[in-house]
């Protein structure tokens, strides 16, 4: 077993081994690799506001700290779960050191939990450059960040960590794991480094060895459940979706109740239901998308506690609805062709012809309102993405 000597014995292991610079950082090569945008920004000390969008435990907080340190900034860290306008006001109204002026950098974790009024309050300070904002969110910022604020921030998308990257991070903990235990831990953590490190730390508190059995025992302990705003949040929404997919309304309602009682954002739940309606129910019951959208609208306009009933209504409907992934599978098969073959020439007959020259070149020539001819590019003629074209009412 590894032994660490730190000044603060209460500091979590994930914090103790947190990278201090880009050379120690693992993952997100598309952002921090050689000549990549975030590495350039850090090494050249570019000052600008941005938002990290990605799953939990992939390095958002760590990269924010590395960036602020490189700039020599006064760094402030808040969570939108507990912070409010007064916390922002204290930072903005701080009297600057006129002899040693430093940029003011605010890292706002879970920025999607700030409501419109709170984001509006933040906007002038970001707009004027008085405050450099680094937001972090697990939700699509296009939905959760007001347009005016989003337009003043660059968005960096962070990816789930790969198994190889997870193994490198696990090795840094200093604890020795068997291959079996390591593979199980990587699969369980699902790309979340913080979850893997926390599992190791909690297991080490009760057991002398980090074995597969001991890891599983730790996971099952009711005293060591993960924060409902982080890993448990994702475990529960996953169980909710899988229960609806399996056509089990009772299980789906149970996981819905857990999320509601934990104070989960109702729009987060409803948004997943809208996705589910197209991804899993799809053509088997097109009405499901309308139902899911109305549930989302109800959550927006009504809020808790009443919208919990709307969520329950939609949950039962989606769980009992027939399922079809035909359109989902067909779309991603088309995506594979686009990525593999690139932009194949579009048949002239269905091209737009806004100019005389284009018409002379044959654009739009021979077009019929309901043509029988295959309209796919020449290389894909006859390709069938949608295997079942029957749609249920």
C-alpha cells in the first residue's frame, strides 16, 4: 500500500495528486496537446473567458487552476450550487492592488445551475473585462447559459477519459491494484477520474489491499455513496433511462422520485426524456416526442413541486410506449458514411440554382416534386439506412 506524507491529512486523495501543470495533466489531448488551443492560451498567457463543457471527473477544475496560475491571476472558485449574486459581488467589488494589478479569474463550477437573473448579474463584469470567467458545466451550454454571456465565452468540449488515460491516473495514486481490480474500476468509473480515485481512497480506509472484492464491498456501502450532484447524479439518471427503455414504469418512477427528492433540476430530467422519445421510442410512437416536449415545457413554466407530476406522467407514457431505434440507428449509419467518405457531390437535380450560370451548368435540371430517382450521391446510390420504413400512428 502506498503511503503519503502531506501537511493536511484531511485533504482528499484526488486533491493531493491533482496535476499542477500541463506536463502532469492526463487526457484532453485535443485541447492541451502540442499546438492545441488551450495549451497555446496557457503558454502564451492569453486572457479571455471560456466555458468547459464535459462529463464529471475529466479535468475541468484542474485546467482552470493551471490556466489561472499561468496568468498569475487572483483566482476565485465558486460552485453555482451554493453561490449567489452576493458572492459574485464580493469578488467584483474587491479593491485592486494598484501596485501589483492581477487579472481577476472566477471559476464557476456547474454554471448551468445559475438562473437567468444570476447570469445577467455576472454579464457586465465579464463584458467589461473586469472579471475573466471560466465556467464549467456537464450540460450543453447552448441550453443553460444565456446567449449574451455565451457569446462572450469560448466553449471547450472535454471528453470522457479513455481506459488508457484512466490507468495512468490510477497509477498515480500509488496503490497497487490487480489487473482484474483495475479493469473493473476503470469500467465502473466510466471515464471519471475523480470517481476512480475516490473509490481507491475509500477502499484503502477499510482494507489492506485494493482487490476486486474489496472495491465492490466499498461501492455497496451506504456510508460511502457519491455526491448526488456528481457521480450519483449520473448513476441515477442512467438507471432512470434504462428502466424506461426496458418498459418498466415502476422502476422508472422510483428513480424519478430519487432525483426529485434529491433536488435534481427538473429540466435536466425532462431534457433526457425528450432525447429518449426520439432515440428509443422513435417511429414506434411519434406522439411520444410531443408528450416529452410538453413535459419539458411544463418544467420550465411550473417548476417544483407541481412539475413532478408532469414528470411522472411523461415517465409512465415513455416507459409503456412501444420502442423503435430505427431512425436513431439509421442516422448514425449515415453519420459513419459522412465521416468516412466526406462531402460527396450532391446530384445536380437537387442542387440549389439561384443564378443563371448555375442553371446553365445543370443545377436543378430535371427536378420533380416527387421524384422516383435515388437522390443520394452517386457513390451511395441504393444505400438503405432506414431498414424499416413503417411508422405507427
